[in-house]
C-alpha cells in the first residue's frame, strides 16, 4: 500500500477538509501553484520535491486519492 499525503509545516497529515481548501480553483485536484500557495515558506524547489512525492501517477496534479 502506498502512503502519501501532505504534511503541514509541523509534520502532521493534512485532512481531507484541507484538500478542499488547497483546491483553490475547485477542479478536484491540487496543482503546483496551489501547493506553493499553501507552503508559502518553502522554496520553489522544495515545493516541487514535495509535489513529486505526492503526485504518484505523475499527471502533474494531486487528486483526492493521492492526497
């Protein structure tokens, strides 16, 4: 079983309710820009690394199953 998900800055997993907040445009997935907005303190490289870790299928978006 593959475990992924987004951890906040304290290391806690972010809830599915947070997914809806992160999905700013409401398209059902989280893009790099939306993730970058959430992790404003991280560099672009750090956001990209985290994004690639979570985007399991490599489709350039994070859907609810990957979340």
